[in-house]
């Protein structure tokens, strides 16, 4: 009888203890008008000899929350390069340059074991850019500058 009373008392004490409500997982916040994001854009550039210009197409773009860390500035002065201007609404947000994907300067060792360089021209090439954007209404303007000094707009892309 004592055993039954102790067992009953134990069940009552255990059932009276407070229980912690289950934790709920927080959903990630959606991008709002002031959120920072990193956008990865894969592009394809090809030479269109019929029109006499280069054409850029978007292959894919991926966006994730975050900010790009400041990176060390490497100074390069390619003869041929692309300029990528990022706009927020109609205001210039940032500008970056990169070597032209179709017009490259390569280095190699010749038969005499001497370091040489030469320019090559490709017909098509894929490349990517990584950008920091803030909020919505962002777009890109991509222009090319060739060694003859002419700057020509190639495309605009809505992000």
C-alpha cells in the first residue's frame, strides 16, 4: 500500500511540473527595400560578325543576403575591358571594370624557352560577375572599351 501511495504521489508531482513550450524556427526575412544582397550573374558574350558587335546574354543569376567584403585593389590596365555600372533606381551605385572576355592577352614560353605574350580573340565565352546591391529596382549597364578608345554600350540587365 505504501508503494502504491509513493507511486501515485510521484505521478502527481511529475505531472504538475511546468513544461516548456516548443521552440519555433524563425523564417528568413524576405528582401525588403533596404536589404543588402550579393548577386552572382553568369553571362555569355559572343561575337556577332554579321552585326559587327558583341552580344551579351544572361545565363543565370542568383541572389543571396549579405555584403561583399572589401577586397584588395589589384591594378590592371587591359587594352580591352568591360565596364559594369550598377544602378539603384536611376542613380549610379557602383562601377567596376574587368578584362574583356573575348579579347585576352596570354603569356607562354616559346621553343627557345623565352617568355612571350600575344593577344587572342575568342568567338564566345562565359564569365561571371559578383555584385553588391541594396533593395530592389537595381539594374546593370555593361559597356566595352577597346584599345582604339571607343566605349560602346552592349546591354542593360534588370536585377
